[in-house]
């Protein structure tokens, strides 16, 4: 997921996206606990996507508060 795509979303959409990503990460971790994943790089990618969404949501909240 690219940051340019996320910048177009509103704060509410970013929060919803963060929840979806966190849920998917939980599911992947659970699956990995039961049996090894074929592509373990997905775990790191989901963590990075969540961090990216949180960063952009914080930036948007800050810019709205200062306006």
C-alpha cells in the first residue's frame, strides 16, 4: 500500500483501514502459530502498513487542529 493512496483518505477512513490491517495481522499471527506461513514477509509488511496509516492519521489530525 502506497502512502500516496493513503493520503487521499479521510481520518475516519484511515482509522477504519488501521483496524482492518490490525485484524489481518492478528489472523496471520494466529495462522503462523498453528503452522508456518509460506510467506512470512507479510507479517512485516502489515506492521509497516499499520505504522504508515497511523502516521498519516496523526499528520491529518494535527493539520486539522492547527487550521
